[in-house]
């Protein structure tokens, strides 16, 4: 069994990225860290390392439990990595999910003209008229 594997291959194998080229691109852009150090795609990862992947706005962290160069079934992934993302980063995920909700039921279509006016009024309420400033 191998003791080291390229980080881009490991990220692809454990399904953090859909393609290996996306994993390479993330490494080149400085979005992948091993033990808090930005890495190039050719950097080797070992068991026990902490791999962090920045996917805006969240910094996901994973502990390497085992190594593989081959893409695996989703059911096997927990045996190769452990999610150690901090609670404050997980809170950002929940915040992003709730921010995406607009309050409209799915399938109700676009808002009517009246609903749009009410929504605009709610977002930017008018506190005074422009005519009041002409004195």
C-alpha cells in the first residue's frame, strides 16, 4: 500500500471534486491547504494530514484516514477521510442556506406586480417623500 499520494488525485478519489482537473485548478488558485499551508497539485498527502478546501465562503477541513489514487464509491469515502470542519464554518453553511430562501413556495411562479411592490417596500421602505426637501 502507498504511503503518499498526490493531493489532486486524492481530492478527486474521495469525491471532493468532480474531475481531477478541477482539483488541480483549486490547488493552483490557493484554495487547498495541507496542515494550513497552501499546496501545489503535485504535493503528496499522507495519512493523518489535515486537508482544508476553501469553497466560498466555507473552509472545509478533512483528516486523511487512508490513501487512494482511484475514484471510489460514495459509500467507501468515510473510510478514507473524516470531516473535521469547525462549527463556525458549519454555521456559515446554514446561514447561506437560509439566505437563499425568499419565502415564496416552490412552483408559485414569479411575483405579481403587486407582490413585487410590496417586496420592494419591505426591502427599502420609504420614510419620507422627495417633495419634503424642496422647502
